[in-house]
């Protein structure tokens, strides 16, 4: 299709680009049984959580050393800890606890570039579990089956950003019986443990709030994306990064006037998302990224390009209704797919995205607010209760092998 035809198509599409205020006038919409009562569940009274008091070296000291941990996309583990310390579900009596939480920050030991050190993370986790097992009796009676851990690495408890290495390592053996609260989710993947709670990555709520645009702003950008298309530093041959999906977006649509895509990250990034109809959310090293959170918060329809992705809080958020899913192999047809979506479908997705509770469920605000991501995690934990009696071991019985795993992970921390 020639450039002139694309421009005409873009102009015609303006009928679909409702200003935020007009979208609000159409009223928000909820889907019975999907985004109805679940988002409003109150976990208080349905579970009790005991928070282990670990030495500062496992958590707070790391933040003191490198404050970047407070703003990067892995910061969920920090704010979940802070939330639980003052939460109504916290109990100081471990004998009455339903769940035990170990506040260890495995993504807070950072490289100069701001990325978690993958060889450090499993050692930190192993050391923390050993400390818990030696100082309290509760780990040993279940081998961790009534414990949960926040593991916001690219590939969760496989603790690596490159999929091939993550798969080779596998989930840290000592976590095989625990429940994992993790950002990573991909069906039929060795790094997704059955029973895990998939959560959104961290995106700073206050920062996004500071960049809200006027409700009268029209959505004049059809497709928007800012980010890497090739990771030449970590994948010079292009064999792994985004499984080629991002490269395909760039090669096919870099000159398409309907696509506002670039590697630049302008100061108007958040404002631009609020001016856009569709926001691309392609996989990177892992299937997820903060773009998913940002798109929902700013009412931009997420275009999810990540085969078999398991999305956050899928029992509470109607992803099929608010997003567009494009298979990785179909990226070259992205223009046709998006321009073929009927106007009424786009408008309905925008109405659903305008629902404040939808946005709230994706955020980790400080202080916590009803229906936010903290509460969705607690709801997930509550739904896993009561624990089956079979999780409790007989005196002296052991299930987990403390010496299993790669030799490098067994080194002391």
C-alpha cells in the first residue's frame, strides 16, 4: 500500500480517536464475572501472613547502597515488603500464620547499567532460605510449601535475563515447593512454576500521575512504541532478543506514517501514550515489560506481541476484552490487523480501559489503595487456602535437595 493511501487511512481513522473526555462520557464498562466483583475483593480476614525479620543485608542495606532499586521495573519485591509490614493481614504470631514471607531483594544487586546480577540472585535467595530454616521451625515442617517469595526477574526464579541460560538453570531447587509471586509468565515454560501468581512489573505510580494530560486531548497517534528493536550489546547476532519480533516491527513499519516508533525515549513519552490509540507491547528478553502497565494506566489499547504469555491477574482483568493479541509470526501484517479492527470494538476497549479499577489493579501505590496490585496478590494467596494437609512433612522428613542446582549457584553469598 502506497504512502498516500496510508495517509488517507490515517485521516479516516481520526473518527476512532476519541479525546479522553469523550471516552469518559461514554461511561466505563465492566464485564460480568471477569472484571466485576473480583477486583473489589477484600483479602483482609481471609489470610494471615508472617514476615520474617531478616538481617538488613538481604534487603534494606541493598537499597541504601543503590537507590536505583526503588524505581526499576523489578522493584515489586521492595514495595511488597514495605506493604506487608503495615498490612492488616500481617500477624506477629507465626503459629497463626497461613503464609510465611521472606523479604529478600534478589534484583537489587545491580550492574553499572542498572540490571540485576544474575549470578548473585540465586546465591542471595539460597542464603536467605538457609537463614530462615536455621532460625525458625516453619520452613522445615513443609520445606517451604506454605511460604511465598517475590521473584521479579525476567524469567522469575530461573534468575537470568537470557531465556536459553534461564532454561538451563531452571527454577531454583529450594523454591520448588514454595509459591512464587513473579512478573514472568509463559505457558508451558520451565521457568513458570505451577501455582505461581503472575503480577505486573513495577511502574512508578507518582511519576505517571505527574504526566497526565488534559482530558480534552485527542488520541491523534494511531500506533506508538519507544524502545529497542535490536539489543546489539547482549545479542549481537540477533538470534535471541525478542525472538525477532521487535526487529520485524522496525523493518516493516519504520517508514509507515501510521506507526510512531523509535528507539528514542522522549521526555513526552507518557504524554505520547495518552495521545495514542494502540501501544505496542512486544516481548523483549522476556515476554513482559512495564509498557503493559503504562498502556493500561494511560488508556492506550495494548497490542500484546508475546506468544503464550500469562498476563497479570488474569482472573481479575479481562485481557481479551481490553487488549489486542498479535502472534509473533504475524508482525509483518500488523498494519492490516490493526486497521481492520471495527470502530465499535476500539471504542469498547477504550471504555473498559477507562475503568479506574482496571488501572488500580496494575499499580503498586504508596500508600496502598483498595483494589491495587498488592491486594490482588493477597487475593491470589487467599484463594490458595487452606493448605492441603499433605504439605506438612513427617518429623525428620525432607523433600528438597539443598545441593541440587548449578555449581555456581551453590557458592556462598
